[in-house]
């Protein structure tokens, strides 16, 4: 639902905004999906006569693309609104878009911190919402359907060489700690024809790498009456494409673009996907595979639809089918009812897998989730901090161990930019998504080069051009 609640006098905003050019500015406060959504929204607004502002100060419409996955993002958003208060006092229109809880939206609207809100299914209505808001109207808008925005070619802010490409929206997994099914809705997959069309468009524009995005890419499933295969059309059968088939379609049709994907749910990842990754050189050999916990008790409380044993079995299959594959993780510590044994189970799982790297954080209850309503947040903060430090320290050891495996080896690197530490060095990533730094030579951003690895840090490979 998109809600506008205008409780103050908008006469000045009407005078200033209605008859003047409308410049909008977007700030992101979340994940890769937020960036992708901002590109879609920008395209929609440009189509409707709005102007993209490069400067926050010259914008008269400011959109804050929110995130509710963790409490920290909401706190950051709240603090940002305080910082921008002076701009709001000058009759700049403020809107929150994206992924945010109903409680927070009511707070921001009632306190007149913002002028309107648009959720992920109502981005096409943002131009109408803005004009209605300028007129001082009170509107409640309910989207009629789940949106995939298949008919929108996103505006790409970055003129670099990498881009995100959304293939699914929403989530059906209903993990007890996660707010996404409530803020982004149920899962819907995008038409494969539009995905391939956008991927080809990006390649023609000079992009060298795309990342296929979804809350759970492995559950991608497109089903329709085919206008592609005459057999299916003739026999009135449904034409179905799953994630492994989509991955292969893109890899075959655009063989000179690198392909990554994120995020995978261990419950849904299939051996067919692994075989496709192994088969095509342009599909990068890296899988982000969130585990959250190494304890079966905690996994059950989280409603993760796999056990520790099934997860480790999947890791073994990955290493067998794609031996050169790097694996990263998400781990949450301090979830409801977690005791020391559960924590030790997580550490022991890490020791079995020895991940290349990961994202580690402590549990913070999200209003509206099952865990918030029904499970006790009974792990003290000091215990959460202690366990998180232990997880981070163990991951550092594993990261260094994995980095050492690259010493003396040649790596194919897509150059992404100039090193922050020295103008004479460039950086890029190998297929395994590890950052590599090397002397500039005569190469430029977007080139693919071979680098022999000479040194390592816990997060970076350092080498020389071959």
C-alpha cells in the first residue's frame, strides 16, 4: 500500500513545485535490490517529465530508498531525516520508498517527517503520488497486482562496467526473523524474455558484468503459455523456465558478459544450477549461501527449510561439481533461545566449510515478524557481542587460509577501478569475487587481464600483470 497523509498547509509547496521544474534526488539505505529499485524509479520519473538532480541541494523532491532487514538501516534513515530537516523546512518534498515496516511509515508520516510513501509494488504510481501530494490531497493507493517491472528498462546511475538485473521480487520463505515477505510481498518471477532483453541492452551499452538479483534467485520459475516454442503453443501446454534454464539461456545468448547471482537459499539450490555454473566460463564461480546458524534447533526456530546436515551435503556437492567455486555466507548470532551449544555448533560448521568470506551480525527483532511476536529475544546483548566477535575472528582465519590458496596462481581479472591506496594501481575481481590489486600498466577500466598473485591480505589479493 502506498499512503500519503498531508496534515499541514501545502500552499507554499503548491506555488513553488506545481509550476516549476521538478528535480528529484534518490538516496539508498539498503541492499543491492534497493539500488536496482532506484534505477527503475528513476526511469519511471524521467519518462514522466521529472528531472534527475546530481545535487541534493538543487533537488525539490528527495526520495529515500529504505531498508528494514536490520534495525541499523532504519536508525540510519531516521538520522538522515534529521540531517535533512533544513531542506524540508525550505518546502522540499520528501518521500520514503521501498522496504519499510508499517509501524515506521506511520511514525514518519504522523510526525510529518516525510510527505508520502510508496512501496515496491507502486513505483509506477510515484508521479501521480507526487502531484497529489503537492495538491495537498490525502490518498490511499493499493496496487492491483504484484509488479516485476518487466516493461521498464532501468536507468543505470553507474557508467562503469557492472550492473544489477532483478529477476524475482518478494519472498515466500517466511523465515521467522525476516520482514521481507511483509514489506516486499510474495515472490513473483519476471518474464525471461525481458530479462534477456535487458541483459543484451546492458552488454550493448558496454557493461561487462551483470548480477542477477532476487531475495531467492534459485526459486525463480516462469510459467506461461509459450509464444516462443511452436510445439507448446500448438498443444496448449505451459512453458516453464526454472533458474538453471534461465542461467543457461543468458550464458549462451550473451557469451561475452560475466554473470553473477545473489542470493541463494540452500533449500532451493539444485545440482542442475551447479552443473550450469561449471559448464559456462562466463558464469562466475562464486556462490553466496547464507546459513544463518549451524544449530538445527536454531534453524528450525528460524523456519529455515534445511538442516545442518543438508547444508553441509550441499557444500560438498558444490565443491565436487564446481571445485574452483568460492563460497560466502550470512551468519546471525544471538537469535531467540540460542545457547552456548548452539553457538559452538555454528563455529564448528564454519570450521567444516572454511568460507572465503562472509557477512556476520547479531539478531535484532523486527516488528511484524513471527519471531518478534512469538519468540523471546532472550540472549543478552553482551553475549551477542561476545559471540559475534568469536565468529568474526574465526572467519578472519578462514579468509586468510583461503586467500593463501591463490598464491602463485594466475587469475583473470575484470578491472573495476583505480586502487584507493595508490593511483598507480588498479583493482578488479576474479571469478570467485575476490578483490585483486595490481600495477596499472597500460590497461583501463573494463579490460580483462591476467594477474599472477604474489601477496595477500585477509580481504585482498595483490599481484603483477602476466
